[in-house]
C-alpha cells in the first residue's frame, strides 16, 4: 500500500506522513511540488509511462507555486496508466472544490481536519483502488482467455476447398468473442463431399463449448455413415446424450449436404435451419427447406431428408439466421432480400461472392456464418 | 424488455407475455410465472404482445410447455403474431410440441 503525498509545505508533509505512519501505512513517499510528483509517476516532460508506478493513492495539495494541484490532477487522470489512481485533495479552501472535482479528484481532506477523518478517507480510497485493481485484472484475464478461445475455435474451421468440380468458401463473423456457429466440410471419397453448417441456440461461451464438442464428433460420423438421414439421427442422438441432462434447453439447428459429383445429386437434411438457397444458371432459387426439427430437443426424430439433382453449374448458399433475422421483423422477408441480393451477384467467383455477402452480416447483433458451394 | 400479466379464474390461468422472449426472460418465466401457473390444470400462454423470440426464447418455450405437461397440465399457446410465427415455423415448434398446443 503505497501513498504519495504532494505538498509544498515541509511541515504539512511531515504531519501527514506521521499520521499515516502511526496508522500503519509504511510505504509513504513525499514530493514538494507537482513537478516532482509527476517525475515520481514517470510523467515528467509529458511522458506516458508504459507501466504505472506502484502508488495506490495520491494526497495532493492544491495551492502550490508553479503547477498547482488541480492541473497536476488533470494531467495524472488523463494519463492512461493512472486513470484509476485515486487522488484526494488537501485544501483549506472550499472555493477550490468545484474545479478540483472537475479535474478528477475523488475526495478532499480539509487541512486541520481531525486525524480520524483523514484516516477514514484514505482507507476508503485505498479500498476502492484495490477493488478496481482486482476487477481490472480479472477483466484483462477474461478478455485474453476469450481471444485465445476465439483463435482455437477458428483453427477447427476447414480451409476453402478448391477442386475442378467444386469450390467451397465461407465467412465467419462473430458477434461475441466466441460463437456457437460452426461450419464443416470434408471429402468423403473421390466423388462425394459432405458440407455442414450448425448454429447452437444462444450465444457466447456456452454455445461455443457445445459447438466445439459437436465438431469433434463430425469427422468420424460423416465418414462412417455419410447418408443425411442417418447423420441427422446420429447427431440428434449424440446431442441428446451429451447435453440431455442439462436443465437448460440445449439444441442446435443444422443443415448438411452430401454432394455426389458423379451422380450430380445432392442429398440433405435441414434440421430447423433457415433454408439453403440453390442458384442454378437462369433459374429461380431453389429453397432447401426444413426436413425435420432442430437437434437435441427430442430423443426420437424421423430423420427425413431431401434430394435434388443439378445440371451445369450453380451455387448453394448456406447461412445462419443472424444474416437474415432482424428482431421484430419478418425473417421470411429477410430471407427474400438475401435471395434477391445473392441472385444478383451469383456469377461472381465463389470467394468474392461470400465476401460480398459477409458485408450484410457486419454489425448484426448475432453471430453470422456464410458458406457457399460452387458446383461446376 | 419483457413483462407479463396473469389473469386467473377458477380452473384456468392466462399468461399474457409482453415484449421480447429471449435469454433475459428465462428468470422471470421460471421464478415468477411458472410457480403461479403450475397450480392450474389449464394454462394459456398468450403471445399477442410478443414481437420477437430468439433461439434461446424458443428453447424456453419448449422447456416450459414440456415441464407443465409432464406435471399433467394442459397448455395452449395463442395469438402468435405473424413475424413470431415465422420463427416458430422455421424451428418447427408445432412438430415439436404437437398441433394441439396451438389455437
């Protein structure tokens, strides 16, 4: 607990130091001018120190030759490492108060006030500083953890797939530091690819944990059973058994496509997810609507799936609801607007196409994922 | 913002929700509303003043209806606004809870 006392009167310095020492405060430093105080804080010549000097409180006289206490207070409070450092003014004149508080002083001690008053004010200022320090360091720790978690989460996302008959690109826009949206694709064999987009209900850390644990199941599952109906049933079973015991309703929406490039056939399931949009040359968009309920809600589901064929080239656009949902407005209208815009730019190269669409997702309150599959 | 009003008569209780149903509504629903309504055999949830339900809100509705029905209560959902109905349809609440819940 370190206190800096700043006063141009040696007598005052000695008095305050003595009272505080007797009360058990051991680390007390003194400065006889504002300039000397700034020097102790590493701020002389307008410098901003990289690290704050270890003071928990400054007792600052107001009337001093050269720089006065109010100006010094203003400078200290404006200096980023010291914004939380409490400053108590030492004054004999109430006329200074308005300016003193305006400069960022947290309290004042009238010269000549009884000792108990001085000690009580010092004690509460130091307590506040300690609490602020603890909170700040927790916050900093939390932010670092979240940023790390975000990087970890991004590492499980697949890189773009660029092959002669097929290209897959995605955009991932997180509202919080981490999110429950996740996409996944893999080549299953020479002719087939699996592509999945999931959105865990809710936001933030808990959703991210769930989506990561689901992600860890996908590789094995998709390569072993691949057929959408069965993937749907299996995924539902896994989510129910992993999280079924929770008191919170944990569920996710998902859309999964099994693309057979040889048969030019796509089988899919859509479990409560906004419809995928399939743009074929010169045709109206085909909606890949729901085939079943979201996963993790009911132990028994039907596991229905859809199928369609494609000729020539086309794009399939998958996205999470964050891209089309505006609170208190029609989500179907949002999907319609997305369809119109995507249709207009559908001939762009696949990566540019997703980048353009990502602009729509900026500034939304929800997480947004966009996946585009270019079929040639 | 989320608020509610409870109208009770002999064997039926009507909860009128007002505002957005999302993660912030769960405490109110579970701690204030459920204990009151679960005393009644017939419960109506009136969504006439609900303008937005997010994914957490959907989970909340499903859990609430499930719990009440497990306790032998009859639950009906009524007056769902068109924009909320679209979200219900996308997430297939009818299929999950059964047609009989909606009127």
